[in-house]
C-alpha cells in the first residue's frame, strides 16, 4: 500500500486529474459504479497535497460525473423502457427503478442536485430522469451543481484530514490518513444528509 500511495503522489497533476475524471465517469454508471470507489479516488487525489490539486480535483470530478450521468440520461431517454425490462434492468431491480422514478416525480431537479449524496440512487437517477423525459438543460444544470457541491465537500474533508495527518507524532503516510479520516468524516456527513432527505428518499432496497 505504501508503494502504491507513493506512486500516486508522483503522478503529474494533469494525469492525476484525467485518471480521476475517468474513475468518476465509471462511478456514475449503474452497476459499474458500485465497483468503483469514487470517494476514495477523490480523497487520494487530495492527499497528494499539491497547491493545484484542489482546483483540478473539483474540475475532474465535475467533468467525470456530468459525462457519466449524461450518458446514463441519454440511454434512459432512448432505451429506458427496453432497458428496464432487460436482463440489466433485472440486475438493477424493479423496486430500485420505481423508487428512483418516485423520487424524481416528487422532487424533480432538486433530487438530481442531491443525487451525488445518495448511495445507490446517484447512478440510477440519471437513467430514470431520461426515461421520464426531463429537460436535459435542467438535468445538466442540476447535475453540474450537485457534482460541484459533492466534490467541494470531499476536497474540504480531504484537506482537513491531511492537516490532521500532519499533527500525528508518528511517521504515517499523509495520503493514507487523508483517505481513512476523510472516509470517516464523509460517512457522517452523508448519513446526516440522508436523514435530512428521509421524507423524499425511500430506503434503498437490499441487494
């Protein structure tokens, strides 16, 4: 792990941002997203600790998320019903799909905005939004703002975690501490957010 974190730290900022953007694009794809640790990738990028990292990280996250969600939106717009009743739709689950549509009907663009903070729904809501024929302009505006808020949160938590790592008396990799503490803090924030949205967001069905 130490060798891996050291290699991450040596990556050029542009390359690091490009890799992060691809990771976030994959994270935004239904089914694939559950296998891609987008939050860990963001914290790892922040943990590198370069002056330009914060701005490039936010830009890469927004670009990757919006690209992935836009693809899902367009797929939902064109193939939503067919996909819903296909094998892939079966893997997603009818209950999850119906829940995503219910959330969008009640909350509209507001729910697209908070989608990054909702595990499971974050990748499914764009598909459902396309299927419900939401205006792409509205979807894009809400998705971009939501991605920026999510990225800003993780960059702030990562920066705080890295600062805490510098206070430790032992010789521990700042990158590892940034990811560990950042994930812990993010978990608390996301839990509070989910509870605040409990009236609008149904509990995610068990896999």
